[in-house]
């Protein structure tokens, strides 16, 4: 390898360790212009993302392994089976995750979405990198629901030990074991149908999840079949079950897909199920930097983390608040639901392991 190529690869490694993946890719592309593999010149097509580790294996076979604390971020795929069901997933591990008992956030996408779309729209991976959190994105199968909606409205997917709720909980446990994550700090969140399913999973497995986040979704017990599900989406649920874990919810008061009354019912379910004795509700009016007005209702004990929060977004529709345009169903006006969910999650006490 000539001196120039060594310099370029050294720059690429430094940029990768610093999290500057775009700049690292450009450095690798420049380096590959002079690299010969198998007798043929190898040049990266414009815009193609190169696997940094794979390039280093070819060009620096004698390099010592990087220290554990400097392992790069990864976004990997897999498949999980439980009780006769099987689903794909994507898992984000932040830089330096190897050997660390990190918290885990499970993110359930909405209808027509998939893990990549949801990750791009929520921006959760970038926030998780800054906070040292792993993020798991289960994928709904199209043969399970033609629109890739989680089947939150079907009674056979709502209890512990059966259906999609059990599959998602089992997947989270498997990922925690495989990657040495913190079993006491596992959280779950979702949008729309994913939000409704997140509430169901947390309600069915309260010992496993330390908190839940629901954006534009519904409370557990809102439906038992398609007809009651549609009715709840139109006007709110006839009845709901207690939600026995700390809960943060976001809902637009002009949401024409899932009625905003469902957000109020989520707050009430969390107060019934998770609020400590003597907790009080306080309301704050606010506005995001982009001009989105909201009312935040918080329920808890003075001087302690809130056990329940509802962010009612005035004039907002059915979209992830503070989301990025790279994904679907997002509203860039904020407030940043991803950041607020992480703040709420990490403020909660860990579950007993």
C-alpha cells in the first residue's frame, strides 16, 4: 500500500471512530481509487456506502482489534420466532455498545411503515447514540396484516403468552440476553397501530418493561375485534384497562385517524395503573421552537419523575411530533417526541432484574 493510501485509510478509521460516517465513506472511496483487489482496480460508485470494517480487513489484515469502547455503531437485521409466529427486526447498537449493559427501547412502527422508515422518521438512532441506548425495531409481516399494521385490535394478540404481544416481548428478551443489555431498563414505544400495540405489550408484561411511550395510539383494552377497533379510532374506546407501567403519550388534537380522546384515555389508564398514592396532575402550556403549541399534563409526586405524561399537540394531526422528513407520518414542527420519550424513559427507576 502506498503512503497516500495509508493516510487515507487512517483518516477513514479516525472519522469512523468519531461517528462521522459520511466523511469516512468519502475517505474510503478516495482510497479505493488506488486499491487493487484480485487483480482489478476497485472504485466505489458515487453515493455507495462502503462497509468500513470490510475494507479494513482487506487493506489492513494485521491491524490489532479496536478497544471495546471504540466499537462503531451498527444497524443489523435478524429474525425471531415465538409460539408459532416469526417476524424480522432491525437492531441499532450505539458506538461502544460491546460489553455494556445498555438500556433498550423497542420501537413499533405504524401501518404501511417498516423499521428503516420508522427509524429515519423518528430520528431515534441518533438520539440513542448520544444517550448510550440500544433500539430494537420489530417488523410486522405483510402476510399477517396487508397494511403491515400490528394487530392490536384482535383479542388473540393482546395477552401474555400468545400472539404478537407475546412475540414482541419474547424478541426483546432475546435481544437483551444476546447483547448483554440491561433487563431492568427495557422500554417500548410506537406510533398509531404500533402505539396501541406498545401499550398492550407493556400491559401484558409489566414486569419486563420499565415504561411505555404511545404516539397517536390507543389504550389497552380499547378493542377486541375490528369493529370495536374502528369505533375506538373514530370516537375513543368504550372502556380501557389500567396501564400498570409509567406512560408518556403524544396526540394531535386534530388527529382524524385516531380520535384525540384516546390520548386522554391513555393518561387515565396510566394514572389508574401506575400512579403512586398521593400523586397529583399538573398542566403546562408550551410552544416548540417551530411554533407548535401544546399542553403537557404530568401526573406524579412532587420532586419525583412523573408516572404519566400526555402531550396534547394543538392543531396537529396523525404524525410523529418533531419527526424527520426522511420518514413517513412525521411533523417537523415538534416538540421532539423521540427526545422527550427518551428523557421520560431514562428518568424511571429500573425494573427488578
